[in-house]
């Protein structure tokens, strides 16, 4: 049984499962291939996704969305029986099953289906995102119990803060969540002062959305500027207050020690994820790499598979996104070399910044070594250059990627973190480019099995520098999804100032930045 699933609205995605395996065949995100961030499904994505199949699927599944969106019959909220629709449709002359279930269910079943825990193991599920802030329990029979709502709209409340302080923002913007995460690190520790507590008391209990920035025109934080110390202190206090409200509920109501599955956009908050790990309330924590809405199509497909087959577990690979398109590539001004990991490692150690493309796109929003920009991790100047290349604010951190077997040498959390979803304290002071202002980083760990190409590059870099760590940030034009075609990559490299790029087994060097294994200004460890 083949299931093709669609996620409507922003973060549009098409996923296909083979329920007989069961296995994720692919997950195509509309924003990838340099479309605008949070794009809806477009004809290009639909045609590419359909072109990968040799027959019409047996089941078409559509995730729920805001009531009234495309005459959505199921809507956004709800987990219980009746929050799904089953019927038959005719597609290109073939009768197929049609399945639809709520957006909230897509989060729950996506995190459950992708989790590494065996079928039959009960789990807790936390769904926290723009609208939902709820805990659930899934038992050994796949029965779901709603344990309670902690607060409505936790994600929107989080991003509202940034808009409140930013003079250029009239309302909340999805991309501001990551910026606020970065700014929290600049806040000083301590209990909330009177102004901070007043804002917390206003924000957390409110079920009203959208909140109007103008209603807080008299707030001391209104248009104060996002880097103002008074605001970064507030950001830290509000972030702590949101987490503490969920932790208090969990400590009281989630007492069986089951694993915790985290889904929704708030699952991208690496500091919160680390804190969940440290509560010791759960036997383990799992956050899928597509924990935000980019994983919703997978979740709806898993929900449909559960309905038709009784199984809700699926095999998957994080590199199940779109294949790279090798279109026209003007080689004027390029030196072309076969990929030699030592050559690229020398270029990186010489201070060069390299685009790195291998195989299919990663699923989810984090670059995990198939659509990455890589650089040596030893210089604060590299951090500044990468943020200029990315056209990002200087307060934004740059993430490291590390050999899995070396993680305990450089970071305080000696466990694999293959999806860059946990905060670690940096133990190695040499890694100046990836140390955030509070001494943390959100490291990705890499093993041979997970990503052999990036593993080999890290191993070569370690042989030359003594350190198996690189800077790793996403390969994309500002405001778009990952670059996924050769012509776009060349345009980006020239415009943004990359020194070269790798596509699969070929290393392209911009001639004005030519680097050989024996030349270039060496950046020492």
C-alpha cells in the first residue's frame, strides 16, 4: 500500500510512505529548491513528487488546517475519534482511499511513527507550537489520552516578544523564533523584576490570539530594540516561564517514566530540549528532525497507515528530501577538481568557506551535512563572516558539526545529537566560531553510518587540525529554503562570497579564491 500525504498551508510538504515495508520513501518540502521560506505546496513540488512514483498511490491523505481552508473537513485541533475523515475518490481513473485528519494529529503520529522506541511501548507526547500546548499519552494499543493543555499558543507568545521590541515589526513573524532563541542567551540570570513579571503575567495566561502589539504601546519594552539588555533579560525570563509552566505540569501529571516525544515548532528550541533531558522525568527524549510543520505530511501519512493497517511505526532516513538538480553550470571562473577530502580540508583550514552538497536534501529545517556551508571553527572572524554571507544579524550563533566519537572532547553532553536539536556547553575554548555568548552551541554529531561523506571530511580535517569539528550552517539564499540546483548554487557562491563548493564527487573552486593543499593562509587550532 502506497500512501501519498499532503500538508496544506505554510511549510507545505508532500510525503510518500510504503505501508508494506513500512518505510518513508520521500518527503518533499515546498520551500526547498530556493522557494520562499514557509511556502505552500506548488506545482513544481507536486510534479516532482509524482514523478518519483511508478503508479497512482492507494491512499491519498490530506492533513487538517485552519477551519475553512480549502473546505477542510477536519480542521486544526483534536486527537479523538471523529477528528478524521475516510472516503473514496477517483484519481486519474483509479479508485483510491482518501484520508484526512487534524493538524494536531499529524504532530502526534509523526513523532510517534518516527521515534526509535518499539511498537507497543507507551509514550508521552508533547505538542507545543504556534497554537497547541498539550500533553498526551499513547498506550501499547495506540489509544491516545489527552493529559491536559498547559497553555494555548506557546509558540506565538514566544515570537510575539520579538515583535514587541522590534521597531520594524508590526506583527509576529515566523522566522523570529530562532532570533529570540539566540537573544535569550544574552539575558542575565535572576528572578524577574517588576516589569518582567507584569509582562509574564499578561502573556502566559492569555488564550487570545493574535495579540496586538499596539495594546502594549505603554510597555517599557515596546520598540525598545531587540539587542537592548533590558529586552534580552526579559526574553530569558519569558522563555524560562514558558518552559517552567510545562515542566510543572509534567512533574505533576507525567509520572510513569515513559519516553517523551516532542513535536511542534517549539521542538526546535534546543535549550528547552536539553532542559527536558535534564528533568529525569522520562526514560528518554526523542525529537524528530522535522518536528515543526515540515513533518506534518509524514505525520498524516503515518496516521493513515495506522488507520488502514494498524501499524504506526515507519523506517525513515533524514536525507529523504529532494534530489539535487544538476542543471546548466557556467564553469567560467571555476577550477574543477575531483573530490579529495584532504584537499577540501586544507581549504577549510586555510580559512576558506565552502558550500557542501551531497545526495538528497535533509528533511526538516536544519542543514545536516547535505545542504551545508562549512568552515573552520577556530576564529570569531569566521563567525562574523558566516553571518555576513548568510545576511543575518551578528547576534546569531553558528552551529558546529562534530565527529560523534569525539563529542565528549568538545562538548558537555556525551551522547549522539544527529539532528542538531540539543544545546551543549562548549568545553573546547579553541572553537571560537561556534561558541555562543553563553558558552553553548547546538552541535550536530556525525557517524560513518549516518553520513559517510561528511564523516570522511571531518576525519580529514581532524588529521590536519587535530579537531574533528567544523562550522555548519544552511546553504540557502536569505529567506528561502535550501539551494537544490547547480545554477542557483553558483549564483549564490559568487554573490555571497563563498570560496568554492562541492557537489557530490566534484570540488569547484572560484578562481579568485583558488586554494591548493599547500597554499592559503592556514588557520591553526
